[in-house]
C-alpha cells in the first residue's frame, strides 16, 4: 500500500515501527492517546516510535476528510538518514482510501522527486509548509523536545464543508414528498451555497417524481441543517422499488464532501417495508408499515423487545412522532 515507513509496507527494522494508525488498530496505542480534530486548532503530537511513548499525552491526530476518510498525523524520529525528512516533519497516513483495514501513505510534498518510489522519501510535512487537501489545511508550526519526548505542533484549519446527511432516502409513494437533508460542517464562517438537481435512475421524472433543481444557501454563522423537498407522483400500479438521484454541485464558499454528494432516493409502493428502518428496540423483523394520522405509524411483524416500555411487544407496535 505504498507506505515505505511502515513495517507492513516493506519498511526495515528498527526504524519501521508500525504506523500510529496501525498501532491504534492493534490496541498498542489506546484511543486516549489519539486526538480528533473537529474544529480549527493547534495540536501537539509526540513521537510514537519510542519504547516509552505511552508516557506522553498525544501520539496521533485523526482528521476527518469527508465520508469515511480520515488522515492520521503522527511523528517519527528513527528515520534519521538525510534522504528522509520524517525526523523533522509530520507523518501522514490515510484511513479509508482502501477497502481493507490498511492505511496509505500521504505525500505532503508531491512531485518533489522522481521516480514516484523516490518521491515518497521526503513525504513528511515540515515546519512552515502548509498542505491542503479536501478543504483542510495542515501546517506544522513548531517542533521540539528531546530524549524520547520529541513533539511537533500541527495547526488544522477547516474550510466549510457541505454534503448530504444520508446518501440513501426511502419514501412511500403516497407520501407525496421525499425530503433530503443537507448539512454544513466544521466552519460556520462566511456565506455558503450549493446547487442540487435530480436525475433518473429507474424512476422517470414526470411519471414517478417531478424533476427538481435549485440552490441551498447558508448565511454567515449559520450551520443548521437544510432540507430539500422533491415531489413524488403516486399511481395505482405496483411497480416495486424505483430510484432516482439527487446530486449536489457547484459549491460556493465551501468544499463539497465528495463521499456525500449524491443521494439515492427510492420510491416504495404503498405499505412496503423500509429497508433503512432499523430501530434499536426491535430484535427481529418488520413485515408491514401503515401510516396513521398525526404522524403515527403502525408496524406489524415478528417483533421482540429489548427492555423497558417495549418489553411486552409481540407482533404489533405503534410509534408516535415524539
């Protein structure tokens, strides 16, 4: 997976400790030693490749980059050769770029060498050098310490990020409207907008739903969720699931979460089971759902309850909107 500094990426002992991400996955580095950036700030990270590293407070920084992708920032000191820069720069790896559990090396100085295998050698983020990716700016601002307590300070700055709260939406055909929720994350500074539009998949605009497009806006300081309404056209035919897409594009004042920019909207025949309906107090199956008045829902199926007020549920349950 390209990380020449990790033991699993062909790194050589004794320099090639497992990465900070791998040590956390192996439970060699407890979660209490991993900071997570959710707002702008500066974080002090201590080296993790020392036998007494756990004596220091923070050994890794986890930064959300969109969807399930996170960058992990760490600090190594055992690579002292002049062909590397990890003893003077932060070490970045990605969680979520691959389907497996492995991490991937992030080169904070891309294009600095040739061929590509040599370019990775100076992948560290050195003091004073910003690195920008997906609307997140990483800047190493200072470093110091000695005798196993070496540290580096990393400043994280987030641009506003917009995306969909969920990428799958189900709607009963008789409901009349499908609602899709958008959210703005990480920074409320400045006005933000993003365009949206629908597109056919197996559902057809004009026959199953009405084509919709527009712009969602947030004022400076507004980080509240916004909802988009898409009219659904009911009919008397049993058609099974039909799907259309709602896609976000052209953000202004923000970056678009690439992993949450398109929602699949499924139109269900009246009374069909919602696949995404999975309340935590049921431990079996839901076979039918009937909308009632005032937002209440009647549920039928093989329903077993976990505890509390639901302990006597057998085959029917009624949910109230509160």
